[in-house]
C-alpha cells in the first residue's frame, strides 16, 4: 500500500469578512497525482498557501510522513520537501538558469565567493532530469514559457522535493510544451514524488491524475478516483448544480456582413495575406496552436499593429485609416487575452474599470456626472452578473471569472457592433465559463458580430458558427459548422492539409 506523504486535517482560515476555509482536509500518497478542482474562490489557493507557509491556519493540523509539522514560512516548507510551480512563474528573468535553480542556496568556494562552476555543474544534473538541453548559464528571459516551467521543476528536484504543487501549469504553454510537462509530471510520479495538480481543464485532470479532490466554498465536497468518475459528476460537485447546458448557443441565422478583412499582412506581427468575413449575429471562432498568430491578427484589425497590405471593411465601408480611435468609432471592441495586464487596472475599483472606456458619457467640461457614472456601472454589474460586495471593491479582490466579466462590461458599455473576444474563458472555472458562454450567446442573438479566439478546441467547436484555423500567421481554412471534426481542425492547425 502506498505510503502517505501528506495529510491536512480540519484546516480553517478566515480573512476579514471572509471564511476562506472551513474544516478542509487533503491527503496525498507517494507516487500519486492528486487533482485539485474547484471554482475560483473555492479555497484551493488558500489551502495551498497554508501548505506553502504563506498563511498560518486558524485551526487544523498538517502531517508530513505521519509527523505533525508547523509551517511558518516558505523556507520552512521548502526544508520539508514542498515545492511549488506557480501559474505566475517566480523566476528572475535576468539571471541564468543555474542561478534561478539555486537562488538563495548558492554554493560558495573556500574564499567565500559564489562558485559558478560548481553551480553550473550541479544545475546540469537537474536540468537533464527535465530535458532542458542548454547551457546552465543561459538567461531565463531567453527561454519559452514551457522551458521556464521546466526550470521551476528542476528547482524542485534541487530542493529534494517530495511534494510538488502545480498551479495551472499549462495555461500559457504550446501543445508541444504541454506534452513535455505531462511527461515530466509522470516522471515525478515514477520517482515516488507526490503531485498536487490544480487545473480548470478537466481533460488534463482525467489524463494525469489518480484521484480528484473537489472543493466548494472553502469546504471539501468529495474525493473521487479518476477512473470512476466523469465530467458531469465533477462539474456538479464543483458548482453545486447541474450544468447540462454548459455550452450555450442557439445558432441563429446570420445577418449582413459586418466585417470584411481582405488580404491583410503585417511583417511585424508575422501576419500574411489573411482574409475572412464576419456577419451580424455570428460567432466566428479562431483556433490555432500557440504562435499561430491569432492574437496578432486581432491586434492588426484593431489598429494596434501596422498593416502593410490589405483592406478592412466595416458594414461595407472601407476604412482609409486604421488606428484604435478610428476602429472604435466604427463600433469595434477588443476584450484582450490577458485581463490582468491588458484589460484591467487591478488596484482600482469595479466602477472605475467598468466605465473607463466611456468617460465621455459622464465627464463634460471637467464636470463628473456621478449619477450617470453609477448608472453605467450598475448596468454592467447587473447585466454581467458580476459578484462583488460593492462597486467600490478593488478588482484585484474578485475571482478570475468576475474579473473577466468586468472587462466585458467595460467594452459592452461602448455599445460595440463588432466584438473580438481573445481567450475569454482562460483561467476561470467551469461555472464562470458557463456564464460567459451564456453572455456570448445573448450578444450574438442581439445581432452583435463576434470573433472568439480560443486555444480550447472544444470551446470553439461548441460555440462558433464557423471556424477559422490559423497556422504560422496565415488562415489555412474557414470551416462551416457541418464540417467540424477535431482531426480536420488539428490537421489544418498543423499545416497538414494546405
């Protein structure tokens, strides 16, 4: 019988006005991968932050190898063999791979100076384990996100970690990098290391894990053996209700041509000869592997990157000037890929963020119409079903799903006729995803023309009326709904059917 590595019992934690955890518990065996599921705000991060020494629990106990421990700091967690691979990587970009692996634990020579030769030699053995075939002196900023993930895992090996926590590790990885990460994770399992794997992507949970622990509202809902459960059961446990209509689309007939893109190219963005049309009431999906140029194409359309060739027509009118101001005046809006860095001012309020794009509606001659500002804010909160204790709540304190709905509210306040959604459900839980899908469906039904860029194949298949597939800066095909199949889409994404 596998040995128990970790047991967390009756863990409770409160913050001012919020009960984050209540009698939560978790068990992890050596050589096993435990999936940790739950909506944003379910308590997963708080529980892991207690394990990592960032928070102290109000009540409860932690046992490692059956020994009761008290973890007061991150360094104490590391000394107990606990390592974290965070969604937001905690590497120093201007230092080398080796320096990042041994940061704070550098080897010294007899003269009391850091021995880089020893550091590089020691780093190489851990890099070999995770398949990082490069010079240990390579600067981390030169690496891909996937390679940086491997540096974090190499660092975990250098700490002699017995417990590795992975928090949404594939959120920014290419398909190839995801497969490398999966292989490395399974190698950890073979080495009798226990892995806690946190992800909103159920396909990953089913592919990797042995058991799945589901949390909701700071409490354990239940634990299942991965091979004895299914998506519907897990979703029901996570959200406390049945989400039979997870993907919500009514597929109404499309109307007039809202947007026509003709042969546009942008050497800076590596976009070549892209053409497509978009009609009112339509959701046109855009799919491609990371680096295919989907976001870059949208930046060109929005005037954020210079187009060297081609034309853009909006409702039959050719645009002679393509810049963000002109584009917005013609009724286009973009919900960007990264809500935290591109879509929100995190330290400011819900009200500030949801009205920042329409200042002209309530500020005239340096006079602020607070009543109008509140009307816009409240309409956005109500129509998007944003869960917030107050419109004056700082956006950084909201869940990922509610942050995304604030970004949507901001741009819908501009009354767009054409809406571009770039990865609209990245990093949010299944309940929030279902709400975003409902909103998209309602907007399409109201006649808004929508482009939906997504790296989740099931999402674009289920939500789009037609699907444009990109590869290496080009649109390889635009498929009608009746022609969808995963094999066909992936072959076009890989350039195999050109």
